[in-house]
């Protein structure tokens, strides 16, 4: 993708243009405005509506460019702004080109890896207990799809330990294919968990895990007792076990030839309901460029789905021994859950 610099002092985009008729003279060339739209006379109404949709996205990105303070994010917004503007002029369809490549970027995907994890660790459980694990996995995948990645500049403030250049590429891909398309309908949209794999998950898991659990503790009083047990007791253990597989160099769940069994159940990425999950919130503060832009929230997918209350009550009433849910590795989980986050990170760095 090209990376031209945005104009230093652009005109204000928050002032509505004055109304005009096609008979009026163009301020740029003095011809009638109608002369500039003659190429649209034989275009279908659907195509005109498509172009108008792109024009709305161009206007929205224009505002994003000039409100965004992060340099890397601003540059991506500006590149997409130029791409969509070019599509209007050429009446084409937007295609993100350049060094970003096309999705998916890694196999197996995060979604498939988590699905393999459930099959690998919990296929021996009875169906009701296994269904609880499947719902926890769905909740985790949904959180990733709504997660606001740290900008590369924010990430540089953390202790070094990963590939900064690689993270910047994945951050740009995430903006272009997952984040911006949530509020720009003319761009194709993908789920984060379906086009990224272990590399991105490794770069965000530690921070994401800590913030999810902190948020769960803060919101515990808002949850029903059964759901509080699900989130505060079983979700941390689930994340601890998954963490070991994410950072393990020999975990089988990341092999493309991992055997897909039916006992673990196939999990599809679905938005989780606020009644059974944490509120979707970005990592850190939401970027200021999008705070004052209400269109983004209105274009987000509606939240659907929930863990049936009957299932939670039935499962919780039958689980009296944690070992029956988590199998022989429960003792390991207790130790893992008690570790300090800084100690975890230090261990991985050697």
C-alpha cells in the first residue's frame, strides 16, 4: 500500500457544502455542473447507489484522517481515503493492494486453533460439560473480534520482546480488513479470528488476558451468581490452559493437519451477549479519532446469541469437583492462575 503524507493543512470537513443545482456553474472550470456527471447518465441506479456509498465512506475517512492523532493509524486512514476516492473516479471496486497481501494471513486461523484446543483438551468430557467449554471458547473468540489492537507506538512503550515490524504489518492489515470496514461498508470486512493465526494471538494474548480478567472482576456484581461462577472461575482456567498452547513451540493445535473430530464440536465466531460475556471494549482508551463519530457504533454488527440459562443452571448444579470439568491438569491450572503476569512474561523471554 502506498504511504503518501496527508496534506498539512486540509480544508475543514465538518462544514456542510452549500446546496447547488446541475445548472449552476462549476467553481473550478465554469462549466455547468451537469457536464461533470454525463458519464453517469446510463449507469444503473444500483451502481449509482454503490458509488454514493463509497462517497459517504470517503467523507467519513476524511474526518478520521484529521482527527486521528496516532501517526501510523492516520497514514492507513489516508491511504484508504485515497483508494476509495480513486474508486469513485474510475467507477471501480476497492481492492487493498501492496505488501499487505490478501487474507487469510496465517493457517490455521485463531478460530481453528481455539477449536482444535477444545477438541485436544476437552473431548473426553461429557457433552454438557464440554458444551460449557465450547461457550467459553465462543466468548473468547468474540472478544478478539471486537478487540481494539494497540497501535505500534503504544506497543513500543512496553518492554521489547517481539517483532515490532511484524506487529506493525499485522496492525495495518487489521485496520484495513477488520476495523475500518466496520464503519466503511464499501470495504470488504473479515473477522480477526478467521484471517489471523497464532502470530497475532501471541502478540496480544498476555495484555488481552489480563484486561479481560480485570474487567470480569470489576463487573462481577452485575452478573447473576451462575454466570459469575462461569466467568470468574472457569474462564480464567480456560485462558490459563489456552495460554500454554499459544506460547508452546510444540503444541499440536497449530498444525494444519490437526485431526478434526466431531466430539469437540465446531465453533463458529459469534458475537457474545453482554449477559454472558464481558462488555466489548478496546484495549486501553478508544482512539480519539473515532470517539466523536457516531456512524461507527451504528454500523457495528448487532449482538446476538447467549448461553441458555437452563444450560448454565444444569451444568453448574452437576459440577461439584473442578477436576471433572478440567480433567487431570487442574492442579497445574491452580498454579498458573496464581502467577503474576510479569513473571509469566519474564519466563517466556527466558
